């Protein structure tokens, strides 16, 4: 398994099905090692992350559900709005992020 070192933190690069994935969990540890899941959910729920992920999916994913993305985009960043990676994937048919249980899925 490859690692990227950023600011003294090792971030895993996981290879699956001939694709490389960067571990969001490892990156979230930089912010708070005890609450990585909360860090990721908060990051995914921001307006800017939602816009970036939607733009990426529209370019790279012909099966991306744009209608559901528009619903999510309209709620992103509002008070109390939360979206998990698995909900994002299920609702939009996203391919740019993978959600797996356990260390490195």
C-alpha cells in the first residue's frame, strides 16, 4: 500500500480494481483523530464540497443522477443539513467516492 506524507501525516493510497483511492479517513485524522467520521460528514455537507463533487461527477459519470444532486445542492450548507458518503453515493449514483466499512474497506 502506498502512502502520501502531508504535513507529517501518512495518508494511505488504496488500489482497488486498477484505481487509486486516497483515504479520507486518514486525511480527517489530521483535524481530529478521535472523530474522523464526524469530520468527513461535516466536510461532505458543505456547499463547496457538494458543488465540487457534483461538477466532478457530471464530467466523469454518465449515470450521475443530476436531479437528486440538485436537491442535495439546494440543502447543502444549511443549518442541520448532513449527508453521509453512503447516502451521497446511493442518491446520486456517484462513482468519485467509495464508502467501505472497516480499515481500508
